[in-house]
C-alpha cells in the first residue's frame, strides 16, 4: 500500500566551515535553489495552505526541472496521462497544454478539491482535460488500458508493496504505454528525504521487472538530484 502520495520538498543543510572556497560554494548553492522548505513526510505541515505553498515553491523549478521531465515523456499529443500522487497539481497543470487528458490521481481528497478549484480558473477547453480521481492507497484505480503514460514524481518511495502496485498500474497502460518514475538519488545531496526513505535505481528496476515490464531505461544524468526511470 501507499503510506502517502506526496512530494518531498527540499531541506538545504550546510555545515559551517572556515574555508572561503567552501563558503562560496555554499552561497552559490543557496542562491541556485533558494528553497528553505523542510522535507515533507506523511504530508505533515502547520496547515494545508502551508503544504501547498511548499509544493508550489518557485525554487522547486531549479532542482525538479519540470520542463525537462515533461520532455522525457515524449510527444504528448493525443496522450492520456495519469499523474499519480498529483498533490497540488504541480505537474498536472504543466501537462494539460500538450496532453489530450490528465488524470490527477491522489489518495487525499483535499488535494483533489484544490485541483478542482484551480481548474475553475481555466477556460473550459483546457479544464475539461483534467479529471481528478480519489484512489485507495494500494491501487491506482485505472481502467484496463486507460492511459498512455503513468507519471510518478516524488511518489514511488512512498509506495508499499511496490511490485503489486506496479502490476496493477501495468494493466492500466495502453499498448506501448509506459510508466515514468522520477525520484531522489541516494547520497549526499542538498534536497530530498533521508537515504533510508529512498528507493535505489537497482531496487526500482528489479521491482519493475517483477511486475512484468521488459524495457527499462535508467537516467541518472539529466537531473542533478533525481533519477528518471522509463519502463514499458
């Protein structure tokens, strides 16, 4: 099952040092990311509004690079995409200009209500492309061969019984459909959750194979702090 479909936002932790060179590097990293939000675990925050603010923090663009992630999905014309763990709709609303339809899937109704509210500010043609869907923690609840792409950003590490979940997800993919997983690399990086909570690329690849995916590519280069896995 999924503990929570969430976006882990970065915490920048830098040790103090006397070296001017290290201090300069620290300043550059802080300037680059400009994100001071804490790591989010189990979506705990002082309020829902504060959590949304963290999800939508402008500094997220620097380390998440959503445009690059979307480019990796390929041609989205006439494609149906499942944004699993949609949260505030960070990727959902970036996808709708290209895709035929985006299913914003989450286990928390409050996030889906927030997305519906955001939809109300769009023109009808664009708003119709977004469908919100409340799902149980252990099932993406896709119809058979419903989507072309299933996108899981900062979500895979929160799924329990991942092989079973991926098996259900695979049934929801159209012929030649694919699942795209974007999550945090292990190691000393200034963003993301502790290593103990992360899923390694080796484990993710193994779980995908167990779920029946045969063509799997692992990209650890395109994003500084995250990997991108594409499986069919």
